[in-house]
C-alpha cells in the first residue's frame, strides 16, 4: 500500500473514531440527565410531526416494533407521552406529547443524533448523496447487516 493511501486510510479511521467517541460521550451524558438518546429523539419527532402511531415512530427510529413499544411505554410512565385511540378507527392508537414531554422536546439539541437530524436537513442534495455513499461504504467495509440492527 502506498504511503499516501496508508495516510488517507489512517485519517478516515481517526475521523470515524472521533465521531464514534463523541456519540458515546453524548449518550452517557444524556443518560445522566434523564431522557436517553432515542427517547429524546422520539420526543422531538413527536413535537415536530404531531401525534403518530407506534409504526410511524418505529420507521423513523429504525428500530423494531417491540423496542419502539418499550421505549414509548417508558416515556409514558415518565409522564412525557400519552396514548390516545383514534376517534375514526379504534384499532389505531396515537402517541402524543404531554406538556412535560413538549418542554423537554423544545430544548435546543446539544449534540449527538438529535443535532445531526436537525442540521442534516439543511445540507444540499449532492452533499447528502456523498454522505450516503460514504456511510454505505463504511457499512459494507465493516460487514454490518443494517437490517439486523433494527
């Protein structure tokens, strides 16, 4: 491997580790503050999108239905969310924020995935495509089955 290629590979690996370590620190910080990462993301998404079904939250978070249900139950027990049956179809249950949940959701994101989700929307399409290709390559290089992570 040429010296230039080795240097580039080292730089990419170091940048990935910086990102990874930052996300781990952010996750530990939010756990200490009460609402964990996915919980905070859920509250913010509900604040932005309004009442949603478990399925819609599941799709947004990219986790399994059972994990989403457990998360919603924890947030409901903590008083951040409530479930409400649809008036049009009693089989449909919506999840919505309580005033306590809205208060948490409206706090500005301080880092991690919530900040990424907010700021990535402002990137131009061509830059988003480059990032998508780069992450797809990393997933392939690391032999990660992204479907297994749901």
